[in-house]
C-alpha cells in the first residue's frame, strides 16, 4: 500500500471507529445502550460500569497515534508501515462488533471480536514493544496506546465469550459459577504472565488490574467469585516484578 494512502486510511478509520462507538450510545443504536445489553447476561466476568470509562483513554491514544503516524517524518517508519493495514482491519472489526451487538447478533459479535483481537496482537508483535528501543514520542503515541487497547480487548474477548456461552445456554460443564470463574481467572493470570515474561508491559498489566478491580467492586459479596477475583488481582500485579526479577537472574 502506498505510504500516503496508508496514513490517510488509518486516520479515516480511527475517526470512523471513534464516531461509531460514541454514536452507538449517544443515539442509541437500535434504541439500545451497550451496557444495557451486557447486563442481560448472567455472567461474573464483567466489570462495574465505571471501568468502561477506559474507552476515553483508548480513544485519546488512538487519536494521538493517528496524528503521529500521519506526520511526514513518519511516512517511512518501518513499524508504522508494518502495522497500518492491521490497524485499518481492526477498526473495521470494531465497528462491525458495535452493529452486531446493538442488533443482538451475539454469535456474530464473537467473530468480530476475535478478528479485532487478532489484529491488535499482530500490531503489538510488529511494534516490538518491550523488545526494542524507539524514540519517546513513538513510545507514548504508538506503543502505549496499543498496549492499553490490546489489554482492554483481551478482557473484552473473555467477556464476549462468556456472554455468548450464556446466550447459547451452555452448562459450564456442570461446574458451579465460582469454579467456572476460577478457570477464567486462571486464563487471565496465564495471559498476563506470558506477556510480562516476554515484554514486561506496564500499560497492558495496568489495564488488566483495572478490569479485575472493577469485577471485584461489582461483586463484593459473591463468595468464591469475589475471593478468586482479588487473588487474581494480586497474582497479576506480581507478574510484572517477577518478570523483572527473572530478567535480572538471566
């Protein structure tokens, strides 16, 4: 793709993505609020409402990235060249998810979410976060925003899977809600440990902690679920210093 065209398409895609997300609740789309739909599902892996304010930070990060990558000086940046197409595809998947969710096509939302997650993983790997040094401006306008975005979509994907399974009436292998939640939280710990052992990513870890705290706040007296959530919070927090300690030992 021509570099100038790529820069323009990235800006347009990000502006369109942010606009669709905002209008989805401002209108609201199909007369339904995003959070109202989420509240229909009987699942525990969903944070308190205030946690979703992180979208404001994600939007700001994406706007900063859009401006930075559009600068003439960044036209030939190899990392931006390698990720631009993935960012565009991710924006399309994000918008598709919004429409599918608001028009209650829940199984379809999972496909859109998985595509979005895959594009963000592709971007993250190509940016080399935690592996190579880049100028501070690129760190704060590219790497940090996408670490935050990937962290949140990691949470959103797990929540989306839980919602779709609930929608389909899945029995959780006959496990209790508490036991099922422990399995989900174990996946979260493993995911963050994997990221930090290789990348030591503070921004990504902070997003997962933000989400876990929100789940703990939403379900303060849910027995095993509450205990498991806060234990997971501590374990996730420990993955970062553990990763630095292991790096020092190697």
